[in-house]
C-alpha cells in the first residue's frame, strides 16, 4: 500500500471529489491542465496553495493513467498494485 498524502476526499468538500489536501482545488482541474499542455510549473503559478510535492505526486498518477476513481480509492487508503508495468487498482 502507498501512502498518498497529496489527495484527500471528504463528502463536504467539492461534493466528495478528490482534491489536493488542504485545499478545495480538484485533482480533475490539474488533470485538465495537463491534458491541454500546461506545465506543472504553470499550474503551480495559478494555484500557489498547492505544493510542488503535491503536484508531482499527482502528476505521477496522471502519467500512469490513474482515473479519478482510482485516485479516490488511494486517498481513502486503498491498495495500489503493479500490473504489467502500470499501476492499477483491483
């Protein structure tokens, strides 16, 4: 199991969507920025309340093609498994 400290999920924060811990900024926003080609540095410039360590931990999951549901499971303490070189939840 991996300790995922950069993402938190709470039903009263952003309707239970995964957010960067200590903020109300949705991980989905980060994923959208990455999808359109915004760099991590540019994202951090727009959202200074997110630390570089948080952004890089989530970036690693985005690169590994984790879904928001998988990230939610990890944030809740769920397992992370290796499968053919990619991380997937089972």
